[in-house]
């Protein structure tokens, strides 16, 4: 499955109306959901570091993968609300990273370095 196929199929689970209005309930819910799921992902990793000396069991891996799937669902929804295919988001990100690498700016602060 490619990213755009995922994005198309994932919209069937969105109970909010798709709109580019950042003040809409659907848009706000996607932003808050993304932050929440990213936090849950980080929390699972934190507990692996704290409680298991950084050793990831197969069960831990499965749980982290589930959380990453939730993060992906919210990213796909936000991208769809912005009328942008998920593949374009991914390509733009890789282009940005390649530009940073060729300019030796991978490390540092700020998005436009």
C-alpha cells in the first residue's frame, strides 16, 4: 500500500467533516489527536528506557507500531484537510532533508536552516 492509498482508505474512519478551516472542530481534533498520539508513542519509549533498560521486547515493538499507526492516521487526516496528498507531504519532507544534507545543515535549529 502506498501513502496515498492509505490516506484514501483512512478517511472512512474520520467522523469529522473535512475542512481547511483551522478553527473547525475536525481540524482542531486532528491537531490535538496528533499531539496526543505522539505523546503516547514517546511515553511507551520512555517506559522501555526507564523500566527495561532500553530493551524492546516483541510486545513493546508491537505497541509502539500501533501508536505510530495512530500518528499516521492523524497526519493523513490533516494532510487531507489541507487538500494535499500524503505522498506530497512525504516528498516535500525528503526534499527538505536532502537540501539540508547538501548544505551540511542537518543539525541545528529552525525549520528553514
